[in-house]
């Protein structure tokens, strides 16, 4: 078997492990999803799983990275293009954030991660770097470009980013809490767009 074939096979197995782990973590919680159960779900031996991850915590942190990642997965040139148009920049960011919020699989993992954040220092550090800092950086870059183009009033772009993101995060948390109690979160669906409109009106030139 060629080196390329081995690489593709290993990459495919790793992705299967992460996919199976996400499903089991969201269903059984961190403690309930054992390495044995994950391996069985993938259809490999437990020993084979350790060729890709050293332990369950490493798998969990890798899964968390995907859940915490910025919803705005575009490069700097695309950020610049959108930000130069003003409001569409925060509209697109919010739309993608909303999609993640109301995705049931993502929401289950988000709920689990909120619980584990208080118990796992590495997870807290990952949350700050993969979710908080990256989102603040993307938003700050966009707001700075808007200021350069005289689309919004002059402010500290980082402070604007904190203000904008904090409301989105709180709404995401609200959805999680409502669903945890088997209550409808439909009333929050339009709040994301209302947040964009309210925020834009408060900063535009």
C-alpha cells in the first residue's frame, strides 16, 4: 500500500472517530462515552483507536475545537469584501451563528461543553482561543474596515466586537437552557436578526 493510501485511510478513520465521538458525547455525556464504545461505534478495535488519539480527553478536546470554532470561516479578503459593504458583514456572521445555535447536534454538544468547562482547564483555554479570541479578531477586523470606509462611527473595534458577540452568545445560551427543559426556543429565532438591526442602527454613520 502506498504512503498516500495509508494517509487517506488514517485520515478517514480519524474523521470517523470524531464523528462517532460527537454523537456519543452528546448522547451519553463525557463520562458515559467510553473509548470502548467509541471504537465499537467506528467498527475498529480499541487498540487501533489509540493510533489516532492518546486518550478520551484528547478526542473530546478535538471535538470541542470544532464546536467552538468561529462560525465565520472565511479568509481576510472575504472579510474585507463583506465589511466594505457594512451591515452584510454582521448579517452573515449572525446567520452562521444562528445556524450553529439551532443545529440540534451542535446544541447538544454545546450544552455538554458548558458543563465540562468548569471541570477541564484545557477545555477552558481552548474555548478562549478557538471561540472567544478568534471571533473577537474576525469581528474587530470587520469593524475596523467599516470605520476606514466611513460606514460606522469611530469606536474601539474590539469593544464593539465584545458588545456584538456577547448578545449572540447569551441568546445561544438561552436556546440551550430552554431546550434542556424541553421548552420551545422558537420565540428566540427572530431575535438574532433584531439584534443585527438594533446594533447597526446604533453604530452606522
